[in-house]
């Protein structure tokens, strides 16, 4: 840590002495111990912001000061990027004298911060417990998974008192029962001085549920709430003077697409009215046509209907499913090409779907949708003549005419700098579609899509033939080149495409070889011009772009320097590897002159605003942004709805903050926050005993002993250990082979969710577990736990939802057989983990505490506690023939999976001490198992597989499958 940084903690300590004491502990006890040059370099938080290497906008500086001086939750609008603020906070605390934990970060966030920080202070999470203890003592920053953190906190492997603070990302996900809330509670119970700072950029999440923002702040142990919407005065003042030049191009929809959109909206309106007519007693305010076409529709539906799903009749459930299908049809019609949209719509014309839908396919509007979709692909003579996407032509004109002309006008006729254009798309599929269109032409791409989706081409119209020929001619006159896909967020090697000079190949064979391309769609491409623009009006179908070959480690600036030609970059709004930061990094590398918003996105628009504000360019040198938008359509409405929804969410949060009552003890820095909940129960018990006349001193002392529950290490994936701890019970994490929870020396609990229960009964694993529990414990319990967000309901369709196998129909009979085989086994049905935690507390009243060493040794050979890799242990237990009685023998003598594969059936039987178990294991390792017909009937997987491997499909997998079958014979 540089000498100028520790004073940040000192400055914050002066503001709030209780908050930043751990940071001060990392410093010498007296300032006399500091060297003179160190004292000279100490700065305050405000002075730190004046350093040249700290580049923050005005509102980001205010965010930084707020979060440095106080613990709190920061809620900012999407696209305003708190990432730079957090990065500077992390830099301030980057020191061996501080131990800073960052939790709940996504993979791309973790990668971004690690690359931006000093590597000597960023430590990787070790695999072994001993190694982690050593790394914790080294200080610095750690991005750690909460499951590992919770176990280390409970086992006291981490010096809790020495933790400087905890940073929580994506704070809107912190609910009472999650692992992050558990870790923060354990941290705050034993560390009253460390800070907690939470960040989120999802204000809409706080509108779901009752008092969501208050509950989140309570779970985070923070008292301050900082709200940063786009309409904040400081944000407007920072961004408004540097606005880029924006041009909206309203692209008219074709008459057929417009009619299809109208008909789909009519059907949606009908289904929405129908669902409200059937369910008059259910609150369905959120189900509107406007919400049906937005991105978060499925989440809204889930929040509204999950808890009452079992009460809805079959017609309602079909309508809900059909609304989702209609939304996908709308998206396909608006954004995908005509051939792909027709292929999707054709799937819902079949007999199988006609039987299982709510009846919308029988409406006149549905018939019009099918008819119009076909007319977009075939002309009046039933000849193949697909219509191009409406935005293709305007995009081509922008790239070939408008942008070069504007560049000449702005830079002068003799300018040497080539234009750099960034085209932003909503997903990888659209990105791939535009790349294919720009490099191959529209006709060729549409023909490829027809081959890929098995759309019958038949006779091709003369117009389409001429367009295809002009495309081929343009390609053959272009100079030879390699087409190598370049993905900016991945350094993986991509397969080179065939060179364009190989026109001697059969055209159909070449198209078929390229039809798998959509499956390999990347999220970013770099293109450049292949030839000088002719003076004549360009052919919109001619290919005049090529892909820039990928470099070893892809670098945009190096690619630009090498080519010195017009550069077009295709990029999605966010990528899987870099998330929303992908756009910001691309802007920094490319420094584009022009940005084309092929699709609209609120986050991306704000990122462009922030980028321009950072550059502080004069108006003539700023980016020019083109919006390609279909006015008065679903696309525009979806964008406006997302804006309105965010604005109303911020207004709700602001209103809530003005009325919010926050207790003084909410930050957890006094024991009051933890004593209140537990003390109430103990006081109630004491009062009850007093009324009964049995309030002896021994009873009161016994009540004060903290009850203990032994929890299997694998159970920390669930919410239950967190809720048990919240009720005042001590959680002991131990690797145990029998049961999941040990409440007393006699009570052992095996917890099963509904899906796990069905799987365990069908595989026979639950039988073996019950055998072990009954052998070692007097009171074995099978706990069947439901999700708190779903109905407490087992019978009927809920239990069998999305399960088509006949074996699930007799679950109740198998449970009855289980109770007959094990008379001592008790079944407990719990509606939620909250109820389970309360039940465990009641079961432990007045009972002796369990012994962790005894529980760990039970079920293992020679009574020893064995240490194995949990992942390998769980994997082996899932194999047929292996159960808790023989798994340790396999782990001890099996060496590896390769060794097990080499063993004969007889050797496996000796290893498992059972011929039946040996045969089961040998079969699963050596015999090819095909799924039963009823397991995949009606599933989309079978449909997709049949299309992919069906007759007439020229697929490389068919040949490989055939060779494999011949090899087995």
C-alpha cells in the first residue's frame, strides 16, 4: 500500500470512529512510528480524488466520498457504472495490513477487478483449509465464495476480529436466508468495527415484495441508503454538457411484419382478458399486454403465480405457457430474419402443439400469422423469395454512403483517418446475422438459414436468383482473404472459414457446410472493407466487407494500426465473459467515430453518455450515434416500458427512504441486534416455566446454554443452516456420512427437497440412507422440505410437473413402503426452511447436545473419521451399486475412475462385497444406456435432436454415430 493511502482509513476513522478501527489497527499504534516521508505523503479522501491517476466524474466522486466515510447500500441506475468507484475503494484498502473480503461477485466482475488491481495484494482462494488460514493472515483482497466463507467463519479458520471490511456486490439478491446474509451475520457478531459496503445497479428488484429495501438493509447491517438515478441533479450536470450527437432513423416495418405484430398483440390481449376472467379472485394486475412484450415478463409471472400455481386450473396454466410462446414469436418476427421466423412459427402449426395449447391457434388472427409468415418467405407463385430484414438496407446505406460522406465533411476531403464504426446488437444471434449479411450478402445468408432450419426451398424466384448471382460475382472479384472469426472477449482459437476463392466447390455443399454457423455465433466481430467503393450506387446485396484475422491475443488497437482501413466492430451490449463491462472496454480500445444502435438498450445508451463525458471532447470531435428503431412498434414500447419501470422503481425507493424508520442497532455494532430475537424466546420459556411453578435455577441455567446442531458440509448449499443460526442455534459444520443434520445423540435428520425425494426413491438411494440412520440412531427422521415460494402441495400436477416418466406416479406408494420397512422412521413435512428451523429448535428443547466427533465417526470403517474430496464422494454415491456402506471401500481401494473402468465385473463385485452391486456398477460403466421413450416424449430435446439428425440433414455427427455403432458390433 502506498504511503498516501492509509490516511483514507484514518480520515474515515475521524468521521466515524467505530467504523474504520480495523483499518487503523493495520497502521502503527502511534504516528511517531511512521517515517517522515510517509507522514508527508498522507492524504485525506478529498485529496486522494485530486490525484492525476484518479479519473472520476463529479457524481462518481460523490459516490466515493459517501461510501468511504460511511457504511451503506448504494443503488445506482443501470449504465452509470459504480465499478470505477468501487475500484478506487479497493485500491485504497489494498494493503497487507488490511484484510478485505468481496462477496457475491459474478465471474466477470471478479476478473475485471483483479486485472485492474495490484496483483501482490489480490490473493486467490486456496483449495485446502490449512492453506486458506495462511492466506487470510497475509491480508490483502480476497474474492471468495460465500459457501467457503461461511464454513471458515464457523470453524474460526479466519481471524474475524482482524477483517477490515466486507464489500457486497449485487446487493439486491441479499435475502434473509441466503449464504451472504449468513456470512455477514457471523462477521458482525464478532467484529463490531469492520465496515460493510454494498452496491447494486438493479433498482427494479426492490419493487418486488413488501418492504424489500428495508429488509435488504437489515440483512446487510447498514443504516445509510444512497440513491443515484439518472435524473439525479449531479448526474445530469456531469453528463449534459458532453452529450454526443444523436440521430434517430425511424425504419418503417414491412406491411407483413406490421400485420403479424398486430395479430400477435390481439391474441395476447384476448389471452390476458381470458386469464383474468377465469381467475377473478387472484391479483393479476402485473399481467398486461404491455408487460407481456418486455424482457422481465417471465420473472413477473413467476412472482405472481408460483405461490398459487396448484390452485390454478389447467386452462390458466396453458394460457401462461402460450403467452410466453407468443412473446418468443414476437421477438423472432421483429429481430430475426424471415426464414428463421417462419421456421419457428411453423413448429406451432403441428398436431402435437394443437392438442396441448389453450386454443389460440384456432383463432382467425393465428391463421393470418401463419399465412403472412409464409408470404414473407414465398411469393405468389410459391417460389422461394424471402424478404430481407427491414433494418438491413438502412444499415448498409449508413456504412457505405452516409458515414463516409459525413467523415469527409467533418475531417476534410483529404483526411487520412479511416472511420471506426461500432454496431451494437442485443444478442450473439443478431451479431452473427449482421456479420453474415455484411460479409456474404443477404441472399446467401437467407439461403443458408433455409438449409439450417430445413425450410423447403423448392423453386427459386428469378429476383432472388439475380440477387444471389450478384453476391457471388462481388465475392469472386474481391481479393482473396481468410475469414477467421475474432472474438474480443475470448482468446480461444476459432476455426478458419474456407477462402472465398474456392468457388469451384458445389454451391449447395458449401452452404450446407456453413449452416452450423449460428450455433457458434460469437459476441463480437471486427470487419473492414474489402475494396474501394465504386462511384455507382452500390448493390445492397453485394459483400464489400471482410473479417479482420484474429490475432494471438486479440488487441483492437493493434488490428486498427495494421489495417488502416475503415473498421466496423460488431458487439453485443454485454458478453458472457465480461458482462456489461465489455462495451466500456471496447469503447476504450476502439475509440469509435460512429456508433450504430441496431437495437435499443438503456444501459448501453448511458454507457455511451458516460464514455463521452470522460473524454471531454469539443462538439465537432464527439461520437455520432445513430439509432435504428422501428417507431410505434413493440421494440419502441419495450424500451419506453423499461425506462418507465426504472423511474417508478427509483421514485418508490426515494419515497420509502423518506418514511423509513431505521433502528439505532441495525448496523450490528451493539449486541442488541442479535440479543433481541433470541432473548424473546428465552424470556417466553422462562415465563411459561414460572407460571407452572418450575422456574428452578437449574432450568434457567439450562435455558441459557446455546443449543448445537451438527450440519453436514454439503448442506451449506441450502438456506436451512442460515435460518437455524438466525434462531440462535449454534451450527457445527462437520463431514458426516449418515444423515444431514444431527439434533441430539438420538435424532438424525435426512433432508430431501421434492425433486431430490423423487430421484432418491427411484434410484434406491433413500432406502440405503434409511438403513444407515436406523442402524445408528434411535429416532431417524426423513424431512421433506418444500420451497417457500411454491405451494405446500404434493399431490396432483405439481409433483409431476415437467416429469413425463411413469415411475413418478407411485411416489406415495414408495413412501408408504418405506415407513413399513422402517417402523422407527418418522416423516416430517415442512412448508419452508423457516418452518424447518423452528421445528429443529422445538425438537431440541430439553434434549442433550450431540457430539461432533461421534457423529463424524459413525458409518465409517473402524470408527475413523475419513477425509475425502467431497465432490468425488458425492459423485460415487450417485453411481448405481455404490452406497454409504461401500463408498469408503471404493475410495480407499479404487484408486481412480480409470482403475474402476479397467476392473472386471467379478473384481467390482469383490470390491463392493455384493454381486448385485458389482453388476449394477459394471453395467453403468460399460453398457450404453438409451433413454426410455416416455422419458423424452414431448420434450423439446427430442424434437431438436430429431431435426438435427433427421433424414436429409447433412450433419457430421451422423457419420461419427454410424462409425461408433459399427465399432461396437
